[in-house]
C-alpha cells in the first residue's frame, strides 16, 4: 500500500513538473524559433531533470539533519546549560512515518538531551492509520532524557480518533500540555499550547488564554512555550523567553517555501523581533506530510542550548 502510494505520488508530481516544464519550454522554443530536433532534446532533458528532482526529493525525505541554536535568557534568569531537543511534525500514520520514527529516536538519544519538546502534528489526522501503534509507542518510551518528553497539539492531532491519540501519548510517556505548564527541575516553566486551528477538532478542547498564568509565574524562571503554528507571536512579548514551533515544514517542496516565507513572520530558523520579544525557533519538522518528498528543505532535529 505504501509503495503504491509513493509510486502514484511520484508519478503525479513527475507529470505536473514535466507538463509545466514542457509547456514553458515549448513557448520559449517557439519564441526562439529553435529547430524541432533541438526542441525535442531540450524537452527530454527537462523530463529527465524532473525525474531526478523527484528521485532526490524522495531520497532526501528519508534523511535527518541536525541544527543547533544557543539562546541567552538574560542574567536574571535561572537555568544554565540546559539542552532542549525540539522536533515537530512526525505525522505518524503518513507514508513511511513509523520507519522514519526509529531513526529519529536513535538520533535524539545520541544527543543525550535534558528535555525533549514535541511541538505538534505528532499524528497525521487519523490514529488508525498507524500500522503498528505498539511499536511506535515503544520507540517513544525509549527516548532517554533527564527531565522527560513534553508535547503540544498541532492542527493534525485532531479528529474522531483524538481520544486514541491522547491515550497513545500517555502510554508512550509523552506528557501532553494543553494550555498548561510544568516547572522543569525548578529551572524553567514549560507551556504547551492548544493549536488554534485543528482540522477536525480536539474533542471539544479549545485554545485558552494564558496571560494570567504567565504573569503569576516567578519572574526569575525562564518561560518556554510550545506553540505549533508560529502565528501568534505578539501575545508572548514581555513575558516569554522562547517560543518553539513547527507546522510550516518550510514549504517541504520548493517553491512552496516562498509561500510559507510570505505567510509567516518566520517560517524556519531563529528569530527575535526586538529585545523585549521572545526568541522564536521554528523547525521545518522531523517528518513529511502527504507525499514523502523534500526538495529545498530538510527533516531536522533541533538542539537548543539555554544559557
């Protein structure tokens, strides 16, 4: 089934890319008045190039890149030397997602993090699409951290099987935070937000305001927020030190990254508007949505060092 989906997806993308290249090339060649033989050779080269791009995209979707950032929380803040690993957009249930999960877990364990944060879209709309939930749960339980694994909800972590999703996270030792926080070893406050735009609802659960709870926290504690969609950043000005997000996939397949870059203030990487605003780190995600391809973007595991 998965192989058939990959072949079908690759065929569709190849056809779309190829048809686009041929159309543009035909118009260009007509304008240039090139001979038919040259036009045929150029069209064949365009199709070959398209096939190479699709093949590379499928290969690249099975790779994992490591990136790291160092974030200064200010001299008045408490923690020193905390190592947070951020991932998002696993999309469990998508094509090859479970096989890819094993690689992700191994890579994270090699990093020996203090804390793992999963910023949403752990699932791919339907829990029942996961072929081997027990194995996936065992993999997540094998994560080795000093202070645990925490998650927030993404827009795809929703629908009729939402209850199965939350039960899966609980037995997988993944602590789901729904507009609530935990104090991690007395060193930082970690919030997890409910995504504002679930595709099929969170079983009645809706996003709540957290301003009062932020104000009530000890000002000496750094505040880290997991918010899947990097679209509500202004509400964290003045009180939050770091926002962790995903969702964008950085477009996943070029040129979609041009669209995500236009939609979001930051669609990938590290950003800080000004000194009174939080640091924002947006990951391109550890997995893929839809067709398992990445062109011009990478699956990534993010290391963040709080100092």
